[in-house]
């Protein structure tokens, strides 16, 4: 279907300092130049009011189902809640449920609570004594269950004993995914959640999302993408590799709306859960956990690489990062697949160099800096001020020339929050310029997703996946920036209320 042409004028055009207008026709960028030269005829004109026009953000690492379940209200959202408020929200939902219906709550974080202690089974039992509840920490690496949930969970987590302490109502890592599958929403709730997640992405200027499928059949995301008007890169768990191979699928297969990305696996946990694998101990003790033996990790990477699948390995601590780098070296994986390390929060300088030399790519999350770095933050309390100052070394990564894409991990699902977090980071090694942030959140993330070199850029002939901000990109006004409009393939999928 031929789309109506339109002209965005009076704009600050990304990477085109002499231009102030973008002409869109048939869903693609037709011309970039001066408005006086491009205007005329029956073309609709949209006054940008001096705002910046950017390529649409490409979130390299997010969890659309989780975000959508929170947005749609199926999941109890605990982000930003104090302990008492979190428990009251759970109790309020429990009063609405029958004893058979699970409650999934997500987003709590004890790092800002006093005392800074995890939720407990006893607290959940008091809040919801009769309905099964699983309350998942903001990082997704620790979950707490109440008594009714523990009773139902024992069989579900069989074989995951190492990551579940059900006597105390706790589960970690792989056991959490088992619990999510046990408490899964209905098909209609999933459909509503994906629509809700797409609305959030559009509102935040995200036109392409790299999403992890978790327990849900990844084909659900592929089938939904066109209707969501959101381009998806779907990353299944590595456990699905045999099925994907049997179907003859490889990384990059798909169409303009949904493509297969890489297979996901975890080398360690998180700092908040104290199970990210680090060399120097946490305060006061513990060095986290490696989730694979080195030989097993090497074999998994080699198997995926041989089958034509990119790998995305979650590795936060330096012990985990070192293990992943060695596994790639020993497996002799190919750089053409753009194998990725996710997060890469606490690497050593030698690991940065080795990552570059092996041709690996990085997906990093500046949102983590905004949430947890700086004086009195989670990283400082868990690992000390010195290691906090060295975490998330965006500057070293950029200077090393490692392909870098940025993602939100849904904490929150907002590229502008990530940009603000990196530009105003507490430590010099974490800071990026606005130019570097936007480039990494567009073309950088597109490259990690296997796109052509022109993808993620505002260029003539490229799909009109565009974002209009309410002002120019300026460090002094960054906190006031918001998305005014978002277009996907030339279709306006979001317009701020004052513009409707």
C-alpha cells in the first residue's frame, strides 16, 4: 500500500548539520535538505519546532513480554516501591484472586531499602497467605515465593536444585524461568502484553527491539511483529537450538518485521543477587557463581557457531567475562556471526583487549549506571568504591573499537534514560557523549543484530523508522527531552498528546 508522503521541517536533522527537513515517501526517507527546497505541493508538513529528528532507537537487549505484562496490569509492578508498598500491592492483588491463580510480581529492589534485605517468604505469607506468589527481583536473578507457591513449585524446579532454596522460599537463575512457565499467563494475556509492550516502545522512540523469548515459544514474537508495527529481533534460549536446527533456521532468517537473532545463555548472575562471578570478593564475602563448566560453555558456543547461530552470553563479573572470552578463543568462533557478550560490566583491561582481538561484539546497558553506580549505590555497597568506578567502561570499549550496541534490559524501557545515564555518569570511564550514545543506540545496535551497515542511520533510501524529540540534542537540556513522535516504515505509531 502506497503511503502518503510528508515533510518534517524546522528540525535538527541527525548527522546533517546543513539540513532542517526530511521528506518521507512510500515508507522511506526520500530526501534530506532544506525545508524551503523540499516543501510544496500537497505534501503534509510537520513542524518539528526545532526538535531533533533521529533514526529510531534500536534496543539491543530487552524483554518485551515482561514489560508488556507490567504495562497491561497482568503482572504486579513493583519498580520504585519501598518494602511496605511492594507488599501492599501484592496483598491487594491477592484479595482479587482465587487460590488457584498465581500472582507474579516483578521489579522490587532492596538496594534502596532500609534495611537493604531481600523480601522473605514470611513477608509474602503475611501479605498473601492463600494465593501462590512469586516476586521477582528487578534484575530477574532472584525470586521469592510464599508458602502456597513453594508447594506447587517443588516439581517444577526438579533438576534445578542448585538454583532453588525452596525451604527459604528463594529461587535463582534457571529455576526462575521454570516458575514463570508454571505461572504463565493465558494466550490472550500474552497477546495483550505484546501490544502493550509495543505501545511502550513507540512512546519511547524504539522502532526495533531485540527481545528474549524466555519460556514463551519464540515463534509467538515472530508471528506478532507485523501487527505490532515494531521490528523484532528474536533471541531464543540456547536450549532451543536443536529445535531451531531441525527447522532449518539460522541467525538472520526472517523478514522486514521479525528476524531470528542469536541464542541466549548465562555465564553468571547479577551484582544485586551477589552471584555475578567476580575475582575479588563481594563485601563482606563471596565471589559469585559460574553457571557452566568451561568445557561445557566451549562446546555450546562451538555448536551454535557451527549451526550458523550467533550467541549472546550474559556475563557481568570479570570471572565470567574471562571464561566467555577463553571459550570463544578455544572454540574458534567466527566473527562474521557477530557473537555478543551481554552487559560486560566488570571487565579487566586485558579482557577488553581480548574481546576486541576475537572480533566479539558488546551489548551494554547504561541504565545500570543510572540505577546502581555512584556514591552510596548498589555497586559501591556490594563491591567497593574502586570497583564501582571501573564498572561499565564505555570509554575503554569505544576507544578499543569494539562494536557496541546499547540496550535497556527494561530497567526502564527507555533509551533516553540510558543516554542521560551515560552522559551524566558518575565516573569518567563510564561517560559517553550524546553523539556516541545515539550512534550506539541506533546504528551500533543494528549492527549487533546483523543488519547491513546502512541500518540504524538516517539516510536516503532507508526505511523511515524515525524519532522526533521535543528539543535539540543538548547535554544541558537532556533531562527535559522527550519523544514527540515515532514513525515505523513511515507510519506514525506515536504522537505526544499535545500534537494529536
